[in-house]
C-alpha cells in the first residue's frame, strides 16, 4: 500500500505557521511596549518571512511526504529543504501510535509514530484514509 | 529463601543525608558575622544540636528502611534461580519482582568500604528502557557470590586478560580533553611568564604592577590544576581497567575490572546490540583499539562503560573477540564517501585553523594562545582526515557496519541485522547538488547513541538501505 500527506497536511501547516507568525508579532509588540517603539520595525521582516513561509512551505511539504508498506517494511520520504528517507523493517517495530489532535480531526489527517527499540520515527499529517489503512495493515501483519 | 540486606545498606542509604551536616558547619562559620553575645552563642550551640539531632533521626530512618527491606529468592527444584522479589520502603512500601530469565546483566561491585565490611553491591538490569538499575541489592560477600554463581551457566571458560601497557596508554589518552590539558598547562605557564614581564614593562601604574605580580602565579596555579586533573583522570582510568579480564561462560560474558573497586559483570551475549571499536589519535599511534559493546540492560548507570576489551592491537583484539563473542556478525564498510566531499569532513577544523591568524596578528601573549589553538586545530584536522579515509557503510546478510569519526575519536560500529531498527538517509540542499547523503542507523542502546556517516553517494546508500530491509529477518513471515 502507498500513503501520502493530503490537503489536510497543507491546511494544518498553514494554520501552525500563521499562529507562530501572530505569536512572534505579539512578542515584538510586547517588547516594543516595554522598551522602544522602534522595535515595531521588526514586524516587517517577521510578517514578510511569515507570509512567504505560509505560502511556500505547506504545499511543498505535503507533496514531499509519501511512503509505502509492503508487509515487511515501512518506507517513507519527506522534507522540503532537508530530505529524509526512512526505512523501518517490520521485525524492528515494537508499537505504533496514531495521533488524532484537534487540528488533525478538523482537517482529516493523522500522525503515525512508529516505535522501535532504538527510538521512534514519525510519519506526520498523513491522509486520514491512508493512515487508517496503514494502521490496519500494520495490525494485520502483527496479528495475522 | 528470604535474605535481609547487608548492614552496609544503612551506610549507602544514609549517604544522601550527608549534605545536611553542612548546615551546622555553615552556621558555625557565619556565627562571627551574626552573633555577638554569650546568649547568642548558646543559641548557636542549641541550633547545632538540633541539626545534628535531625541528621541522627534521618540516619535512624535509614536503619528502619534497612530493617523493613527484604530480598526473596525463589529457586527451581534443581537449584537455579527462578526469580527475585525485592520488598522495600517504610512510608511508601513497594515490591519489585524480577525473573532470572529477564535479567540482561548483573553487576557485582566491591568498593574498598564494602570490602572492609565484607559486603557487596549487586545491580540487576533488565532490557527495559530505564534510567537506573532495576534492582540494587546489598548482600554479604557469600550471598552475592552465590547469587552470581546461580545466574551463570558454567562451562569451560575462555579467558581474555588485558595487558598492562596498552591499558596504560589507553588510560593516558582515554580523555582527549585531558591530553589537551597536558599541552595547555606548559603553554599557560609560559603565558604567565610573558604576561608578567610585559605588563610590568609596559604598565607603570599601581594596578599594572599588581597585575604583573598576580598573573604569573595565577596562571601557574591554573596549569598545576590542569595537570592534576589529567593525572586524576589517568589514575582513575588505570585503576578501573588494570587487571581487567573477560571470559565467556555459557551464553554470558563475564567481565571483571577494577583494582580498588572490583566490578564483576555478567551480560547475556544475546542482548548485545552493537560492537564498537574506538580509537583516539594517541591510541592510533600505537595501533590500539578499545572494544565497547552496547547491550540491552547494561551501561545505564552513570559512569558505567560497557568496555569489552580496554586496549589491544588488531591481532590480539581479533583473537579476543573470536573467543568472547564467537558468533557475532561483522561485515566490511565498502561504501566510501565521495572524494569530492573531503571538505565536508575537514571544513570545520580548517576554519578553526584559520582562526589562529587573529591571535598571531595580535602578537605578544596572544602568540601562546595561537600556538595552543594551532595544536588543537591540527589535532582535530588529523582526526577528521583519518575519519574521511576510514568512513564507510556496509550491509551484509548478517550485519550492518558503519565507520565514522565523532569528536576526537574514530569509530567502527557493527550492528547485527536483526537489531538494526531503522535506517535514515538525509540530504541537505548542498548534499543534493553533489549527490551525497548522510546515513544513520538506529539500534537499541542504553546511552541512545546515534551512528551516522556523512557524504556517502546517495544512490548506492539507497541500494544498501533497501538491502538492509531485504535481509532483515522477519518475525511475521
């Protein structure tokens, strides 16, 4: 089976970036109130970079995340600037988790965490139906 | 069989209250600043008695904890250990049950104090992810020996004993920082002399004269502290590994180390998840390697290093490994970094090397700093250069191997394929341009170490990662 990030991932990332930009702007306003109004000039680079990242990053990340599960291993690749490819053999997998945070539920996506003895790796913001299918396939392979 | 903890338990349990004894001491030291009359001094004495009383009450609490602590050993009919139940706690009693089969490692420690008291400390670890040992027992020497004996399946032992001169060299170079300090100390002395002379020549003010008098002894003392620090590290490491020996007992490795504090460690050889050959630059001059294992359940306590062979030359190392872990899989690291990626390895030390120009240009006392900086940078550059020529990644039907440099040491790591949990290939934007990548392999380890090789050819690394998945034994087929 194949899995990938859908439109939900793009929306979640856009929301998170927007929230972070607003928080950074709020912090700048706070500092300006405390020290000097000149600090408000910092809003210009923060807003411009925030807007750029808001428009540029989410669709590219959503397009970059894809993977496969063939019953023996999970393969996934992701990343826009730093690209990462992950190979987890099924025999190494100890547990897996499926996260459904409020944003995830609203935009129909899920984050899957694969845990093995040496640590864990994350498959973030997968499409809801892909994530459910992956969880089912992983369960089937573990308990045939 | 039920056993009470050995009396030494009280001493080790009460140790945590010792800082409280500082309170009366601090009070006495600060008394002249606060108190003036005889009445105040009597208050001071009363307060000191109260503090000491509190300390004695806490020691009494430790004694009560000892009274209520129990170890229950259950044995099979044929006499081998089945399980251990540890009951402890006075205010919050709890019990812990450990099955002998689950014990991944057992460590018996005999410090000089325990030796005097005739006791032993036994640490039992399972393969779970915990920060400390699962159980720490204080037993008499006889009980501890009996427990260690019961957990060992005895057969003809194959023994490896560390030779003294490699251990001495390893102890001298085990801390690269310590070696750095040795070079730093004479430089500091020289700097002290130069500063003293120059400041007294150039500064005629009173402050300048004070500085010229005070700086040389200050830097000299600092140099002495550094040399003493290195000597301390050397003696500590030498005492830890002199007289080290290891033997294979059935399916378990028995490691014995330490001259003053004797440690007997039993490790289930099936639980070894990685074999690491470590070499510092100083050890490379003598052709020595240190073999370190990563084993589930061993090495989680602070200060414990799962060393299998402290220092040995390749032939001795190979013989010892054949005896100690005969079936351990290894393979060659045939995938090498691209030649064009040399700068990825030596870039940072070269930048550091170029930094010597600034103190050289400033001249005077800064020249000493420049010399130090130069030595440090060249040292790092040499390690990185050797790391580049040694670096590699390989996958066979049984094992994964990774060779890389980290910090100031070179590593060769062998991971059995069945415990290689995850392979990650990362490409940064500039790696994408020259078609290289970073390969990381994760396996279980108490210290959560990451094994990474930089600047490998991307397409071939990808093929090897696929090979790793292909050969990985599946539980589900």
